[in-house]
C-alpha cells in the first residue's frame, strides 16, 4: 500500500476510453482545478490509497468531501466548482468575506469587490491595513470551501467501487517559474519517483506560512503528512512499482512558467491539453521527444489537441517558449535536491545516482547545444 496526498481523476480519451490518474501538488499549484477539469471526471481531490493487485496498481478515495482553496475560483475558469458553490447544499466557507447582505466574497470571484464586510481581520473595508501596514485583502489567501463530493456534476461513476480504479498514470506538479516544462514523462518508474516525486519543489504562496516566492522542497507533496522517515518513504515508493512489469508512467506538470517579463507562458485552460497528452502517452498512442530530463510532447500532437479540445490555435512560438530545455536552471535544481538529501537519513543510494545521471545528461547536452535547447534540436 501507499497512502498519498493525491487526487484521483478520470481523463477521457478516444472512443469513450477513461484513463485514471493520481496527482500530487502542493497548495495553490493547481491540484483541485486539475481534478475538476471540465470534460473529465473526479473520484477525489486530496487522498489516494494505492494498492498493487497482480500487475496493476489500483486506487481508492476514502474521503467523502472536497476541501479546496477558493481564491481565484470564477465562472469562466472553474465552471463546475462555481456552479456547486452557488447551488443549494451543505457547503462550508472559511476565511472568506461575509458581506452585509449575508453572502460571501473571495479574491478572484466574479463581480465587484464589496465595499464592506467581515473577514478574518474583523470589520473590513477596501484599503484596510494590518499592523505592518500591509493591505488586507477581502478574503484570506488561504480561504477554503468544503463540500460533499456527491454535489459535483462531474463525479466519476466508479467513486464507490470497492475494487478501486486502475491507475494509468501518476502526476507530480509544483509552482515553478523558470525551470520545468509544462508536461514531461519520466524515463521509467525509478526515474519518475526520484526526479519527479522525490525532487518536487514549489515556490511558496500566500497559502503557506512564511515568505512568498521561496522555493521549497516537498517530496511527493507529502512532507507534512509523513509518519515514517523520508528515506524510508522514498524507498517504499521505489519498491512499490519496481516489481511490476509495466508500472504506470510518471509525469510532471508545471502551470506556472513565466517569460522574461514575468508573464505566465500557460493559460489556465492549457492544463486540459497536458492531461489529454498524458492520457495518450499512457497508452503509447503518440510519440515523444527524448530530452535529458524526460520525454516531452511533439509539436504536431499538441497543435492537434489544442484545436480538438479547446478549438484554438497553438503557435510554434508558444511551444518553443514553453518546452525549451533550460539547462542552467535544471542543473541548479539538481544541486539543490542533492544538497537536501545529504542531510536526510537512510536515503537510498539510487537517489544520488539517478540525479547524477541526469546531471551528466544535461552537461553533455549543454556542451553540444548550449544553455537553452529547443525541442527541434534534440
């Protein structure tokens, strides 16, 4: 068994095929919005129990509800959650702004910000500041909603299946402004556990304690919930899939890449395309480009998916900006992760060897093609 801080969702592929993915993301990195992607189905957004049964990995959600960050939820980007939050049902709102009419408001909600209300700071009004002189937003950045999963219109029919569902792929995602590409597949189970899961980092946000924008290591997005030593936990993950002939592929996603001007290179809806590509890759129905850090999509496949799924064009320029291999940043990440694990007890030696192999591949690529390598150069 593995008990993971993961969503479980069904991604709908060709010919009405449904492939199930689990995914681990630190706070405010797109976990719930991914699990609630329009056109897909959800089994859970927080906890996944994974179990080997024969040559399969199966997973179940043991929770009844959903507990998500409400900041930024609006009718355009999150239509399913938006609809549920505005219908009759048992819903708990925490740390939002209570308006004088008895409604609630949060950062990023549709419409104008109310002129007054009550929030975590007491009576609130626009421009109110805290003791440090910092302006207090209408709702706390870590404001949440809690609801019964049965209220969701995209609930997967197998949510209560006692056998669980077969895991077709595992996703790790963090908030990363300058290093990782939007979606990438690992070379194999071992490589995925170590370079995607055990190396997961995320830039801190207002939903976490401390200063914003600090890159923090969070293996499998499970660091705060581990009941066993980190080294033992990573060893358990490695062993879990090692005995399978064909373990599910492991992917990484990053929705937060920025350009030199500080603007995001991805739109919120783009994650629908990364999901569909991962679904196709899990069945080996599209080819991929091998890079020093994993497999990335071919432009032709993403161009087709953008047109089919989102009915929009996907310029080659956007592809190159998103999927260029950033060797200096990737090498710096490896050094950060290696330094972390030097101070962790009982880390399997393979962690260091796999990271070193990746470092050597990056160095070789940089020597041949420079610091920044376009996919077409590979």
